[in-house]
C-alpha cells in the first residue's frame, strides 16, 4: 500500500492523519508497514482524505486521479 509515500509527500505526520480520520497513530503505522490491511471503509477514508483513487493507494495504478 502506498499510504506512507502519499502521507510523507504531503508533509503529514502519522499522528495528524490519525487525528484527522479519528483513528489512532498505531493503526496508521500498522497500515503503512503491512501489519494490518485496511478494510473497504478505511480505504475510502484514505482516498477521500488525500483526494486520490483507491487503486492508487493499493498500487494498482500510478495515476492518482479519481474517476468521477
């Protein structure tokens, strides 16, 4: 998952992301290291937060644009 790459590129800390999404920092860390897999609802939260597609987060495409 590309979450860490996107977060760092935007200059957002794990703690800020967690607070903005009403999660805890440990969960963000686990998603980034692959210890935990995000469910569909969480993937939507990440995609909406960063304004990218779920496929981009999951590394299925290199194009971050969402189809609307």
